[in-house]
């Protein structure tokens, strides 16, 4: 569980290097689902505004990395 918590902590850290590292550690077969979850965090009303900002920041980093990652 600790690894999963650390993954999300880094992915939602708003630190581009931590986001990038977390994303690159994620197996490719999970990237679509995790990206979809981040999109849900940005678009659904149930999330705290700080969580939305963190998800937006993560998506910005992920999207600038390109489709290969």
C-alpha cells in the first residue's frame, strides 16, 4: 500500500519532476486508466479544489511528455 500511496503523492505533488517520475514508473497498461481518473478529478464536481489543481498539474506534465509515455 505504501508504494501506491507514494505513487499518488508524487503524481499529485504539482512538482513536474515527481509527476514525471511517477508517470514513467507506471506500467503502460495502467496509464490510460490513471489518466482517465485524473480527467475525472478535473471534470467531476465531487473533488476538493486543491485536488483538482493537483490533477490539472499532473495532466499538464503528462500531456507535455507526449503520447509515447
